[in-house]
C-alpha cells in the first residue's frame, strides 16, 4: 500500500519560502495516502498561477492546464475514467475570475471530483494585483488608491450554486486541511474546498497572523449541523466568510456520472464485463 513518500517526487517547488501553497501540496499527498490511493489512481489538474505548479510537485498523474480551465479538464478526465480520483487545484484568480463560469457550473453539475482553491486574495505570479478575493480598500499596483469592488464570498457562491460539499481551511492547519481533503475525496460528488493560503511576498494584509486572529473554526461551534444548508449560509454570513471546517455536505444527491443514463453499462461493456440488471443496480 502506498504511503506519503510514494506521492513525493524529486522536483523542488519554486514557491517563495513560507508560501501557503506548500501546505496544500503536503495535505493532498497525505490525504491521498490516508484514503488508500496508489499514485496511479490519482490525477491532479491545475490552472495557471503560482498555484498551478502544484500538479508537477506530486507523484501522480498531473496536468498543468491553461488559465481558468482546470475544471473542464478535470471533469472530462473523471467522465472518461471513473476509477481515477481527480483533484483540481488553482488560485482565486484562476477559479473566481477567468474560470468563474466553469466553477459555478462544475459545482451545480456535481461530478465526483475535488476542487481546491488556493486562495491568497491576490495575483501572485504576476507580482501582486487585486483579485476577485481582495477586500475593499486593498491597495496593490492595480488599485493604488484601494480596491472599490466588493470581494467575492466563495462559500456563499458555492452554496448558492448548489454545492453538495463545501469546506474551508487554512494552510497553517495541516491536520484539518488533510482531513477535509480526505473527506472531499470520499464524498460522492463535487467537493469545493477553499483554502486560505497566504502569499507572503505580495499580500501584506492577509498574513498568517491576520488569519490566526480572524478565523472562526467550526470545531469551536456547538450545535452546528453541516447537513443544514440554511444554517451553513447563516454561519458563513455571520463570520464574514472566515469560517473553517466542513461547512456543508449533502450526502443524498447522487453524482452526475451516476445519473447519466447508460453510462455505467457502456463503461462496463467496453471492458467486456457482463452483469445482470440486478447486479448493475447494486453498483
Ligand atoms: Fe506564493 Fe506569493 Fe510567492 Fe507566489 S508570489 S509563490 S503565491 S508567496
Ligand atoms: Mg491568487
């Protein structure tokens, strides 16, 4: 059985020392080992940005795609090979600006993949411009007088789009992040995981210290029911989107690929597997 080291390769990440993305890489590797995958059973698809390099740093199938297009590739991959565990990863610019149309539709489509947003509230690779996640008043080279736009709320967006799994974590909390990615991989549907991943080079506002002071962890909340969508939305709004943990999960809704008429039979026929209607229904 594969262990954590089997998901490591010898490529040295060129992220800045202290970048939050290191923890996300480590958490994906740990989660993959913990759920019992072999490297050839995992595919990591990324977009463009500092975050996009992640697919090259994990010993698994990997594809560094084009800007904002990790999700179409990841969904196609899953539909073509349902045996693969597919993880898509990208930054907040990648997923919430150029790729936003794909993000919303992938969420409501509910194909069984895990999407991790490496959210640093800025464009890092292009040296620090305001992203859809930058707060009002945030000053960068592209907004020298401070951003006048409202920041996107990813968790509210995901819930409104019909997500069946919504979680949020923080790069400093490797234990929680690993557990949430494991849960995401096990979830039978689209798993949306937003991760606060500080850009230590260009974002001097949303730092590790800032998150430690402002995050509200669901573990400290009593009487929370993660199957209650209204409660989830209320809690997200009450905490101004700074809630971490498993925020919402709908285990009732079936994944897209399980609802596509004839998909299973066709896939089995291609492998020359014959089974009765009753056996097929049990799948
Ligand atoms: Fe990470 Fe920011 Fe450096 Fe990019 S520029 S590697 S996001 S710290
Ligand atoms: Mg970013």
